[in-house]
């Protein structure tokens, strides 16, 4: 259950990071930037947990990364749908 929480939280994060980075043009550079920034953030959080008495877990980090990728892909889909409906 905890891993699902990580996945969902980073899906939301990836979605909003992608939308805040994306400018008109190719989706791929913005996707990579969003994925890398969210993954680095998730990794830093996991590494810093050892200073709070918690144990860093690689599976949580992987779920963070997978969630960030899914959120960024959802951002691409949302942008594509908006552009299709508005004709831009």
C-alpha cells in the first residue's frame, strides 16, 4: 500500500511538473526534464530518510520514478487533448 502512495503522489507531481515545463513543440525534451527532475527529487528524499530514523528503500524510489513517468505521460495526453479540441 505504501508503494501505491508513492506512485500516486509522484504521478501527480510528474503531471504538474511536465505541464509547467512544456512549451509548444516536441513533447520529448519536456518529458525527459520532468522525469529527471522528479526522479532526482525522489532519490534525494529517499537518501535523506536515513537522517530521520527511517530506512531508504529502493522500491519506493522505483515507484517514485514510475509515477513521475506516468504523470508526465498523462500531461502529454492532457495537452494533446486540449490542443485537439481547441484546434491549436
